[in-house]
C-alpha cells in the first residue's frame, strides 16, 4: 500500500521581523520554505495544524506543503520551542528533490520487553536516533528496536543490529555505536554509622606544673610570708 504523506496548508507571509509576534498571538506560526535551487519563500501556517503533523512526522518523514495550489514535498528542519511554555514557535520547511538522496536523522522506538530487565537489571538507553542517507520517499518514520533480544546481563544492541532495508537506506552512524544495553543495578554506598561513646571525655591537662615547679612555688610563697612578718 502506498504511503500517504500528511498535507500542511500554508500561505505566503508578508509580515516579517518583530511583527511576527502579532501572528503568534493569533495562532499563526511563521516559517519559510527553502531548498537547493529553490528561491526561499516566507510562509505562515496554523500552529495547531503544524504541531499535530510535526508530532508524528518529526524531521524524517515527508510532508506535502500546500501553497498557492501546489504541493511541495518538504521535511521539517530546525524546530524552535518556547523556553518556558515549551510549544513550537518556529520550524523551517526544507524542499526536497524526490530523486536525490538526503542525509537526516531518524528516531528510534523501543518495543518489546527484556528478560534481563525483568530479572531486576537496569535498561540503559544510549541513543535515541541514528543518522541515515536515503531517497526522501524511502525514509522511515522511525526505526524499531526490539528489547526482547536483551536476554542477559551486559546484553546490548548496536547500530549494526538495527533492522531496516539497507538496500535503500544507508546508516551513517557508526555501526559499533551502542543503542541500548543492560547493566547491573547500582548499589548506593551507605555511610557507616558512628556510635557515640558513653565514656566521659577527659580534657587534656593544660599548663600542668612539675613537682619541681610546685616546690619552687611553695618556697617562694614561704619566703614572701616570712618577709611580710619581718616588715611588720
């Protein structure tokens, strides 16, 4: 069955610069269309419609941009989000040549369950996407990673293990790159408890005098008393 690309309706945009803020306040998102050998065009789209399509298409699936009665095959590029609200505030539309291969990233989707993880170990996701080169029409929406292949501790899946049509899609990411692996759960070190001693603490003696010093002091005091009596 032939895949049907989603259609995004757009209009030529005349508002530019700081004035685009007024468009966003009306639920309109500014964008632009560009591509090799294609004159860039400033456009605007309904933000909710674009967000819904971008959520599924991402940056790897073809979208038909309907502009002035014509459909332009595009890929989304350079999405920008509001720093506080997190909503999409801008995205570029890259016009592709359906007969020329392009390089892009494709997200990874983890499916299935790992027996090693069920046994109490930890699943570590190392990569969330891979870079590929293919004709726009051959680009997959995502690549599935079957976690059921992780059957024991230290099991791992690398880019070389990914299942996809390599006759049409060339994976640019290093084949040895780990995608997901299983590790032993980390045991947090607990600081030893130091028991408080019930023995009385004896403070070290400070400035204690020797027997000789004590005798000298006694002799000095006796001499001082004797002198006092003579003076009287």
